[in-house]
C-alpha cells in the first residue's frame, strides 16, 4: 500500500499548504491566539487557511473596499461560516436560533442556502466567532470539515417523497459524513473551550496532513439527480428492490472547476466504478478517500482533485486499488436513469401520507426583502411546524413532514409572506447562481445579484417564441471555480470580468454532459442576442419535447464534450 504522502509523479516540491497542514498540529495552528488578538479582524496567513477546515472563510465586503481605502481604513474583515448538515436536514427549533443569530449578530442579517444543501452566515466579526460555534454546539450542529482539504458536507436527494428509501439513503449520507470526518479535537478545543486531552490525535482515514484537496460526496436516489453527482468526487447512487435499498452504484472523479488559461484544468463528469451491496458502503467510501489521499497531487493544488488523479494514474489502476483497500470487488453497474435535477416545487404527498412543500428561494438568499419578508415567514412557519426543514442542493427549502391537519395553516403562512408565488416561471425555478460579489474574494463578475434580471430577459425571449411554459437549465458563476455548477448547465455563464461572461452551451437536462465554450468574454447584450437567435431556432426546429441542450448538439451548433480531459479545449 502506498505511504501516507506520495508526491506527484514529477517529484515536485510539496505545495505550501502541505507545510501548513503538517505544522498545524492537527488543524490547531495558532487560531486560539488569533481569536484573542483584538487589533485585527483577520487571521495570520496560515490560520487564514486553517480556519477553513473548521468551516470558516475570512472575507471582506468588496463593495466597500474602495471607499474604506480612501478613508484609510483596513477592509471590513469578517468571517463566513458554513454549517455541516448532511442531507440538508434541520429542525424548526434549530432554525429559529440560526435565524436569530443571523439577524442579531451578523453584518448582513441574512442566511444563505448553498448549492451543497447547507447554510452560510456571512459577516461574522471576530468577537462573535466563539459564541457562534457554541450556539451551533448547543443546537447539536457544527461546521467541522465544511471547507478545507477534507470530505465536505455529504449531500442526499432532498425530497422525502419516497419516504422509506429516503430515510435509508439519508442514514447513509450521515454515516458517510461521520466516518470521513476529521477526528482531531482541534475544533472542540479552539472554538468550544473543550478540555485538552492528554492523548495523541489520530486521523486514521484522512491522515496527518489530510487530503490533497477538497473532496465531495453525495448519496442520490434516481431518477432525480438533484445533487448533481457529476460535480462530486464520490457518489453513491441508490439501487432499491421493492422500495428497500440493496446497494449503490459508485461514481468517482467528477468536478467542475477550471482555471482560465490553464488547459491542464477542466471540468469532468464522474466515472462509473460499479455496484456494491449496502454493507460495503463505508469500506468503499474510505478506500476511495485514502487512495486519493495517497495518490493525489500534493505539489500543484490546481491538479490535486480526484478527477485529475484518475486521469493521471488511469481509471483501472485507481479502481483496482480501491478494490484492494476495501476488500470489495465492484459488480457491473446496475441500471439507473436520471431524468432531471430540479426540485419538485409545491405540495407533494409522500407515500407515508405526510405532505412536503418545496419553496423556491431565489439564489438561496433568506432575508426580508421589501414587500417579501421571507425570512420572517420561515421563522413564523418554524414556530408551528412539527416536521423538519430540508435544504436542497438547488438552494431551495422544503417544509417536510406536514400532516394533513396542518397543511392549510402552513399554506396560509407561505402565501402571506411571499414564499409561495404561483407566477414564478419554470425558467426561474431552473436557474441558479453562485454568491460572487460582494463577499466572494474570487468573483470576477456578478452572479447572484445579476441572475434575477437576466432570467427576466430569457423569460421574455421564451415568451416571444411561444415557449413560456418551457425552461432551460441556466446557471451563472462569477468565476471558473464553478460553485453555481454552470459547467453542468444547458446554458452556462462563467464570469470573466465585471459585466462579461464566457458562454457555454450544450449540457443536458439530467446533468450528465459538460457544456462547451461557445463565445468568450461577451457582454450581457451579446449573450442575450445569441440566445434570442438560438431559442428562436429551437422553437422552430425542435423535435417533440426536445430539450435546448440536446437540440444544440443534434443540430451541431455545439459539439458534445465526450471526454473532457481530452476534448474540452479542442
Ligand atoms: Fe465554491 C471556493 C461559495 C459550491 C467549487 N466557493 C468558494 C469560496 C469559499 C471562495 C473562496 O475560496 O474564498 C466561495 C464563498 C463565496 C461566499 O461569499 O459565500 C464559494 N461554493 C460556494 C457556495 C456558497 C456557492 C453557492 O452559491 O451556493 C457553495 C457552497 C457549498 C457548500 O455548502 O459546501 C459552493 N464550490 C461549490 C461547487 C458546487 C458543488 O460542490 O456542487 C463547486 C464546483 C464543484 C467542484 O468542487 O468541482 C465549487 N468553490 C469551488 C472552487 C474550485 C475548486 C477546485 O476544484 O479548484 C473554489 C476555489 C478553491 O477551492 O480554490 C471555491
Ligand atoms: Fe466565488 Fe467563483 Fe465560487 Fe462564484 S464560482 S462563489 S465567484 S469562487
């Protein structure tokens, strides 16, 4: 078996993050000292990286940078916190406390639902950091390993409509999350004032220097690919017999990020490794993670994710190693089909006779907007709801487990607070953007703040050609990192500079095909004109029920990306 740290094949020096992890004493660094330093709102460079392993990012408001610089003030440094919420489930009682903290203790007063089924607080200043973690702890929550070079929040298909299967899938998402979690006591010691134990830390799965790069895992119940498996390093596709889970098809090596100008980086769909029975789930999850831990590139972080390791060592070599480590042979992949990725909006009755209401939350931003006090609305629901809330990987919210007797009171509340609007178009429901400005330090263009108006322009085009009831999977990200998963969209806009985007076309509805670059560095008006003409020909020449992305491929407007490692750039 390979030793704990294997450099990449070129024997290049390890990246500085490797030194930082090695010297961190199992993720402690000097974070505790930094927390006490009232002279700055920020952290030292090493701790700036290390706090990510505990679910926090140092940020500043980019809208205010220039103004503050003019006034000779340092940027308004604060922290973004990302909670760990396997499968996206949170109770109404937990929600009420989260809501209160966001309103009273953060700079923005909002809660942001993310594309990975959890929520973020933006704008937490240093003195509030420990109280925030202590609050999470009291609520039975934490933010361990929601960022950094570890296995992140484990996703699970969100709508509990096939209740029994969903319960089983969700249990596996939780077990995988726990199994792959860092075991260091750093979080408890640093943020919860936990007792320092006199026993050495051990990281049996992740290793003392953790993973070469972030690692993402999902559990999904076909035919809904609502967690976007191809964005993930490792996915478990539930296979059931008579409504009971028997095992999983395992997919490895998806991921969406790329770096402009660096063709060694590319988005990649995941590879099918085969079927495993359910009792082998944790063994296989661990074997995939440790193979990536030992074989992943620790010199160049841009080529460090599992997708690049698979391409470098070869799929067969990686799969054989996983089989050897797990002591499990993959059987041929069982038949499954994804038909869509969207959430199932509105009221749906589960097979257990409970009702589930999926609400559209534009960009996942929960805040009281003028005339639309959705944040207050959700907390009013939390006060009377006895089931749970489920966050979806499309940044939406499900009020789950509502008995018939409570349905009408919840329905009145969601309408009163503008949370249920029958006029929201299919196009808006199938569109998504990442956060970008003002909080994301990596944003090159607007995304969340740009999307609502851009959708209106696409709605206008669709209506003009009689397609008002149709929709196209449309996603915008403020930079090529891909947080809004534009690289699995039928229309993907990827930020290039303020007001300019690269336009990608030709992904499919189910999220199994990477779109191709169609037009680089375009203004919004140029993109609208291109889409107007392509949507017109879709209206005129589409086959019955043919989706936009498939139409563009069939009519050769774009060539399909078949093997991204080799044909994404040509
Ligand atoms: Fe992301 C970095 C926001 C899902 C790929 N992502 C960031 C940071 C933390 C910026 C930073 O490093 O300082 C962004 C913080 C913005 C802010 O102010 O909140 C950020 N990512 C997000 C969220 C909040 C977007 C959203 O609108 O919901 C999502 C949080 C998910 C979560 O709860 O864990 C989010 N990020 C994703 C996804 C989509 C997914 O996982 O399904 C991707 C693409 C999939 C993938 O990993 O390939 C993604 N984020 C990245 C990357 C590129 C990683 C890479 O492979 O190179 C970065 C930059 C990095 O890691 O260096 C990044
Ligand atoms: Fe920030 Fe880029 Fe991610 Fe958008 S895609 S949140 S701009 S890192």
